C-alpha cells in the first residue's frame, strides 16, 4: 500500500477515536439531559458489530441478533405485489422506486442518476409474487439485465429496496443483514468550492471544512481549463471545431464520446505547469491535514496521464481518479507502477467479476464502486471484501438522492477497508429534507453520515410533500400505477 494510503487509514482511526471520546464526554457531562444521554449511549453501544459478536457463544449470538425481530410481521409469507417510481430533479433526473408487499411493508430504492427508470420497470414482471427477503436469489434472477454504468441502475435500485423491506420485516438495520458494522459514522468527501477570487474561495473552503465539518475534499483538474491558454495543448483545435472539450456533451463521434487513447490530445510542458498551479493553489488553501483527491482531467492517453501524475505528485494527492477508462486494465497497471500517487477507478463497473482484473494485479490502489451501478449493497460489500484480501482500499462514489446515500452508508458501515463516501449534493439546500429518519437522528453531522443503529431497513422514509416539489418537469407522476409492466413476455434463462 502506498504511504499516503497508510497515513489516511491512520487518520481515519484517529478521527473515529476522537468521535467516540467526544460522545463519551457528552454522556458524562452533568448538564446533558436524560433523553440526550440515553440517545448517546445507544450511539456508543449501538447494535451488534462484528467485533462485539466475537467470543460470544453461538446461542448467545443468535439470541442477540434476533432479539428485535418483529413478530407482527411474517417474513416467510411476504410477497412482492407492486413496483412504482417517481422521477426527481436530483442531478438532472434521478428516479426513486418503491416495491410494495402483501403485508403493507414497502422498500425504497433508486435508479442511478441519469439512468432511465424503465431499467427498473422492466424487472417488475420478473419479481412479482416473489418473497423480497430472498434478496440474493432475486438478485441472481435479475442481474443479467444489468450492465456497466447506468445500465445497472434498475437491478441495483431493486436490490436496495429489497434490503429495505427485509430489514423492516426483521426489524433490524440493513448493515446487520450484511454481517454487522465496523463503524457508527461514515466519513464523507465533498467537492472543493470554487469562486471568482482567491479570497472568496478561501472563505468557502473554510466554511466547508470548519462549519460544515468535511475532512476530505475532491477537485477537478480538467484540460478544459487550458483551452484558452495558447501553447498548452496539442490537437485541441480539431476537437473544439467539432464542439468542445467537455466530457459530457456531444454526439457519438464527439470528443465527449471518444475513448481516452483515441483523441491524440497531448498536454505540453506549459499545460502541465498550468494544471499544477491549479492544484497548488487549492492545496495552499486547504493545507495538508485534509486529503485532497482529483478527478475529471479530460480524454487523453496513459502517457499524458503519467506526465500529469508526475507533475502533481509533490502535492500528495489522496488519489487520481479515472485517468483512462476502467476497462483498460493493463494501462492502469502501467500508470500505477509509474506513479506514487494512489490511482482509483470503478464508478462505472458492474459486479465483482469486473473489478477482479484490476484488483488481482494491483492495477489500482483504491477501488471506487458506485453502489447504484456495482450491484447494490451485498455485491458492493463483496467487492470491498475481495479488495481488502488483496490489500486494496475502497472509497465509494455516490451522486443521487438520500435513498442511495443511505444504502451506501449501510454498506460502508459493514465493510472494513472503507475510506470515504462521496456526497455530491452538499450545496443543494433541500436535498436532506427529501427524507426523514425513522429514529430521529440527523442524516449528516459535521461531515459524517450517521449510521442507523436500531432503525430497521435503510432507516429512512420519504418526506412526500418535499419530493413532490422536486419532481422532474418531464415526468410529474408520483408513484403512479405501472400495470403495463406486470406481464412477463420472455423466457430469460441463459443456458439450454
């Protein structure tokens, strides 16, 4: 493991220890009210962690694990009766799905940002009538209909909702069903604020780190910043004449949709100096106590990726993300061997089997699954566990509503080699109010997500009136009937 990862891991342990001491000091303080003290004690003791279960006789372990199972529900008789959705404006269009059952218990899931809700709707006919507590069996039934990036949105959204139902039926948090938790709070990383002047940016960064409490930041270092600076790029005019150097706009033959090795854009020495100045400026404002990650460089080949990486090494970045496409395993290995800065990819990878080639040869130092693409809670935990066995850390990409956010929180709590979780909507004032927690806790406190210690399932419910205010203009329906998706019209088996 590269030295910077070891330092970050040690800082994580220190932060978790400090948080525990702070909680205990508040419990012990004579001015703390009884209700607050009881809440803090639950936070400190919580549910059952893996460490807490070690050494217990098996009978005691089973008794403690099942102590809060709801006897008013009959999990073995649960049946899926419906699947509906609503489309929010989060990140330009993110769908929340709801799976209903015959016992009035329902589960919430999310189709990844920018993905069509029909990825989930087409699965409805394949899951109606099944017991939602058979999560793995249902996942294996529908996973063939998932694909890389947004194409996995439906499968992952359904899987989230199933764990929510299962947790509610058994009256335990989702993390408990994944094997227990390693932590009570989940470290978040956030975008570095930008501004028109250095003074204003310093003020915004201080607000981010001191007032909002975020302890990990990420910034973009894009060659799009160089387009108006002469002598910084080679071959840029060809692509700019066809549109732009933006990574997310254009037709099939545009710069945005051309794989990194095929643009033939190169960065000159002057260009490298300009990009280094951008990072130096931000590092100077942030300092070195806070990990600083980078992303969104543009589409250029591994040779220029190595040159850029070497130009930025002195700033001790926590990671460089998605320098080239995730599929190019050998190129990632070449870059990783050439650079001291940790390298990271994974937000568009579906299933553990597609992470394995990168992990097996240590082509990256950190894997970066997006739970709404990688396969949902259980598959992402498996990805994290496999990486841990090979000495690879895991950060988590998240850019959706509080539904997928909380699915990530449960998975991160249950995965030992976890570093930090992305929070992409920190500056969206109504984002947190889309949901309400079922145990009264805050969703986020000072840059950390609070793990539900006793709330069943994902530990949240929709704040329906707020959601209705933020439905997407192109689809104002709100969990309307979807009977047109009820009928199964194909034979799906993949073998003869």
